[in-house]
């Protein structure tokens, strides 16, 4: 990763096609090489499926049997094509979540199994990621082909699971429906409440998930939740240098750069330079940067400072100022004018995807 | 879930082991052999979706950035470390 174009505070800006394509490329390779293929290998090792099952499923697969229905881009312009690739990636990620859920149940898998299998602790096991080159046009054409190929394997894997009796089409369809209804992004409402309700803020900082339960927000279930507060003296940043632990059960899918080797390495070597170079964030010298490396059973997010000029705003309006970046420490919460501008450009805080764990 | 049986308390100076004492791999290399201070005590935590069994008590250890990196900014890195990786730092080792 080099240069300031890798990631910007308003990554959702549709006019920055390069950034969008980069995000799809990085995420697609991440999910293939870290989430899907290691899982297949794990299941092959244990005889849940075999290579032969996959081959047979491939041969037997008829068009009307396909689980994932291919779509078409809504228009020929570049924006429509970029959105199409993003939606396709989203379907791929959900597809992995779908088969993973079955695999987890069938094999009693835990996340730690997958970390070993995908080489988080031993480079020997790592699956090589593809590198991307060429013009924007060439990269988009390549992405279409990759998505087609990768989804093809996913499709075959689903057929093999059904064929081997690990799941039924009905079960999978039901789960598929659920995956489209789940929306775990609760960052905005949590922060807005903490900004307006001092008792809640205190509870959130001292009890984590317990405070969320009282608030009625789904409180997630992975590990202990710790919320760290930004102040005039401290700017907090979150990372997981071992893999990419993240409170996805509350904040939704992880941004691609959070999982990227470059961020995970640099943020603990030189935090100020890292947030400046990657996110354009200058942390004033008056603040100490505190980086939290979530290496075990604690999941963190940052309580950003309430921006200036937000007096009298409702919780609902305040919630819109909260970006994913600001909850990781890669940015500040938006000022009202910034938010208006971002909204105009179609860059609302993303509703992140469901993550396959 | 939290245990009352913890070896360290907030403010204790500790040293991270260089070698893996039990096989739990979740201590990153850049803090091994480094000195820090206990910043938070979490005790025993259950995380059934993540791993089997319960690990030893967990702490958040605060490291000066300059202890774990060549950067000399007055910033800090806070890392979650399990008890078996830590040892008490003797006075003369603290400097």
C-alpha cells in the first residue's frame, strides 16, 4: 500500500472508482484465501467432503440447480459496473457465510481452527493471494472473471454439501434468507446515546456488552467487549496484529484495510505516521496515541469525541455522524457539514456485510 | 466467568516471555521479551465461538511505543496477554 489514495476518510465516494475497485480486489482475495479455501481444505482433511465430491458435483450441476443466481449490471456506465462488482462480492461473502455455518455445525469448528488452517500462525499454510495490475478497465474485467470463477467453486461446494447429506437445499435457503436480513451495524446508535446520556456512557465504558443489553441493542457474543474513549488527551486506535479480530457482531463487516497486512504492521510500529499516511489523519501532539492490539478474547471499539457544532442535534441525527473509521480510530466522527457533503455524494456510513464466522 | 485468582494487578511491571510457554499462540512476536505495565485485568474469559476451553487469566499490558518499536513518539501500545506469558519485573530490571 502506498500513497494517500489507498484509503480516504470518505471511501464511499462513488466518484473515486479506483478506491472502490481496490476495496473489491482486496476483500475478494481476503475472503477466498482466508475464509473459504482454507475451510474447504480443513473439511477435505477430515473427510467431510473430498476432491471427488467436488468434481462430481461440478459435473452434475445444472443451471436450474444453481444456488446463486447470476445478475446483470444495471447499465453500462462505470458506476453501474462498480456497483455490480460490489454487489457480487457481497453475494460471494454471504455465500461463504452460508457454507461456513453448515461446516461449523457439522464439524464443531471454532474460529481458532480456521486461523491455523489459513496460516495466521505459520506462513507455510498461507494461500497465495492474487496481485492486481493494469488499467482500471483491465482490473474490472479481471474482477468479473475472478468473481465468476470463485463463485463457481462456492456453487460446487454447496452442491457437494447437499449431496453428502450435510445440509439440504431448504436449510440453506432459509439460512440464505436470514443472512440477507441480518444487519449488525449498531455503531451509530450506540455512540449517539453515549454522547447524549452520561449514565449510559459510564455504563458502556465500564461494563461493555452489559450496557448494550440494557439499551436494547443486540450485544453480540464474541468475547468481552471493551469500549475505549477518545478525549482531548488520548486518541485510541484498534488493530489485531495476529489476524483481524473485530467486534463484527456489533459493527458489521470489517473494512478491507483493517485486515490488510500493511495496516496491521505499521500501526504498531509508527501509529502517527500510519494514520497520517493511510487515512490523512493528523493527531495533534497534545494527544497520546494509544493502540489497542486485540490479540485474544477482548474485542474493542473506540468511542469517538462528539464533533463541534452538534449541540441540540437528536440522537438520530448524531448517529449519522458516526463512521466505521471513527470507531477504529482511523478517523474522527464527521462534523455536520462533512456528513451533509458525504450524503450528497452517496457516501452514507456503510451498512457492513455479515461476516462468515 | 471472571476469576478472583489473578496474579497481577493494574500498575504491576511485567516482562513478556520470549518463548511460547504453553502452546497458546496468541501473543504477537513484537512484544516478546518486552517490558510493560498491567493496564487492565480481565480474568478468565469464555469465548466459545472462538476457541475450545478457557485460557489462563487475561491482562491488557501497556507498552511504551519505544519499547516495542524504533519509533520514539510518546505513544503506547496496549496488548492482551495471558498470564502464563508474563513474569514479574524485578526492580533492578525496570530502569
